[in-house]
C-alpha cells in the first residue's frame, strides 16, 4: 500500500477520528437500550361483584360518582413509599398503570351499584340528571418501611356525599396492613387486600347515608 501524500494525511486522520466517535456512540446507545428496563406496571385487582344485592324497588335516587382526587404526592402513577417520616419516595422500576384516582373510579361505581340503594349509579362526566354526588379524595397510598426491614401498606380515603351542594355525610376510610414482603410486589398485594376490605364498607356507608338523607322515601 502506497503511503498517503502529506497533504492527504490530515483529512484521513480526521475521517478516522469521526468514524471512531460514531462507532463509540452507537455502542453506548446499544448498551443503554439493553440496560434500560421498562418499568413493571400494576393495577387494582378487586373481587367484583362485592356484595350483590337485589335493587331496592323503592330506590329512586341517581348517584353521580365524581373522579377521585388525591392530595399532593399521591396524584401520580408513581408508587410511593416512605423510609422516614415526612419524606415520600417513589420506586424507579415499579409504577401503577394509571393514577390511583383513575383506577379507583370504576371500582367505586361498581361497589355502590351492588349496594342496591340507588336507582342508578353513574360515572362522571355525564349529562344525566342526578340527585346526589359522591366526592372521594385519596389521602394516603404508600408503603412504609420500618427499621427492622418490615413494611406496611397505608391507604386512606375521604368520602363526602353531597346533595344540592350540601354535604350530608362525610367519612374517612383507612387501612394499615402488614405486607407479606418488603418490596413493591408486597405493597401491591396489600393495596388490593385493603381495597377488597374498604369497598364493601364504602357501599354500606353510601346506602346508610342515603337512608338518613331527605332523598330517601
């Protein structure tokens, strides 16, 4: 192979350097794609129907279930945990499939339908005429770790039943359950267990509150 003329050497060196940089970048991107793992996503799993009942023939009220809200720190699909009081952290590779309020919404509707206390239960937004409205707020949904390596799931919801912009009933539903394992999967399992316990209580609350309100015949 004949040596390059002196005037061609700078161009050849620059071209070789450019190709080397491109190959290095391509290998870094490839390795980065291999290392980047899609986060595991989880949903709320509840055994529905909860308490199937025959609808009350005298039921006339139509209930609107608003989209649940969440306090700061929990209005996100990221899964929250705490290792020290007052500091919320989030799992990097584990998350909910949607915000907790969005996943809770249809479960509330189903649970209240099964109570048999209402002529109909509808999900907001809707153009239907309704008699009363249920507002829900997620106060806590977190996995709390203790110093001994164990953890517990803390879930708390505030519910308000509203008639003509007047609050006729309000109640906080809360559960704290030990997790079977101190990891994200343990937190998810405990969350589903807590929901299976709370939703029947919420259905009974809705029926009792309606009975005590002026809408009940």
